[in-house]
C-alpha cells in the first residue's frame, strides 16, 4: 500500500493527467491492494442476481482486516448490499477468506454459497456480538459467539475493526461529497494509505512493548 500511495503522490505532484487517468481506467471506481484477477460471474438462473439489495443512497464500501487495516474500497451507486461484498471477494481474492465477519453474514453466507459453493466452501460467515443482538430470528449458527464458546481464540478477534475504520472514513465524508468521482477515489485512497500506515505503526509499537 505504501508503494501504491507513493505512485499516487508522484502522479499528483507531476500533474500528469494522462498517465493518472490511464492508471485509474482499469479499476475506475475502485482501488484494492490486489489487482483484479477475474470478472464477477453472472448467474442467469438467479432472477434477482446483481440487483440492489437495499433502496438506500450509495457511498463507498471498504474491506477491513481485524487490525483495522483496509484492503481496499469501491464506490457503490446504491445502498451497500450482499453483492458488493461478494463481488469484492470473487474478483480480488485468489482464495476465499477463511472467515468473514459482516453485519448481515446470515444473508451474505447463503448469497455467496448459492453462487460459488466451491470457492466459499471453507468460509465461515459470522455476525459479531454487537450486531448479533438485532438478529432475533436468525440461527445462532451465524453468530461468532457460538463458535467462540468452542474456540476461545475467536473471542480475541477485534470484530469492531470495520466499525472503527468506517468511523475514521467519516472524517472525509463531507469533503468527498463535493468531488468528482476520480478525485474522490484518489483523496480516499491517500487517506486510507495514511490510516493503514498509522495502524501498522501501532501494531509495531505493541509488539515492541511485549518483546
């Protein structure tokens, strides 16, 4: 991410618009740590495939690890839905994540397994403890707490990492809202690069204190 951030900085300082646009063109509307390795498949036998899951306004969806480090983000024209998370993983991850913690993992799991059962065969889709309280009608098989009672190491996961990261991105929400999409993506990417760098530094300091 440092290297990508440096490339962005050099391009902006050089004001070389042509090269900057060429760099953005392959992934316009999105920036991830990994290059796109496959297209998002279409599933003609699923009547609602690819359609918006919620009738809300758009924004950006970011993918976070449990250390509050952002893997990347993409713009969404309407409210965030299961397709946004599915598409990010299917087009960027060479191998599906072992565990996905998401507010609506109870619905995201079936959504992913229905479309790519082999790719997501070994993936757990779990709802963190904070959001699980609102899922009264969902099976406890989708709750992280259920598995934490068997595997104590899962209780140590920082499940609020995404919430912390998203709250951090709220600092630039107003500024980004006045920008064209291309400028907004660059601005957000620089912000996330700095955010990630600080998170890495915090992790390094913690390790030094424990050493």
